[in-house]
């Protein structure tokens, strides 16, 4: 899953440092969410259909240069959603 936060990248890093355990170029939560930052140079839009990129640009109002990518287990959907909302809005996230 990709999240395109409304807050600056440095704020996302600060939030992730507070909410998760930092690893080698990534973070992990106690609910087994694996999180990392990705950008266009590292293949953010690789494999995306052109209409999906156009829809994202229309929704966001620009083409985001970076995103937060989150890997999760299906059983942890609620934790994924809570973290995604926290990152998008710059809120504090509390995992169960």
C-alpha cells in the first residue's frame, strides 16, 4: 500500500521514528507493519498504469515525488488503516 502524506517528508520521518522501530531504511511496528519511504528515483511509479498516475495527480493536485509504502498482513488491516490516516494527516498513531 502507498500513502501520500499531506505533511512534509521530514515530519513523516519524525512520526515514524515516534511510532515504529527504525531499521535499515525502514520502520516496523509491533503489529508487523513494515514501512519505508520511496520516491520516483527508486521506482515509485514502476508498474503503474498511466491512468492510475493521472488519477493520483488529479486527486492530489500534483504528482507526488515520494510516498510511504507499507507492507502488511491482511489480518492487520485495521492497524494499516490507522497508520495510513496518521501519516496522511500528521496525527499520532496508536497500534493495538
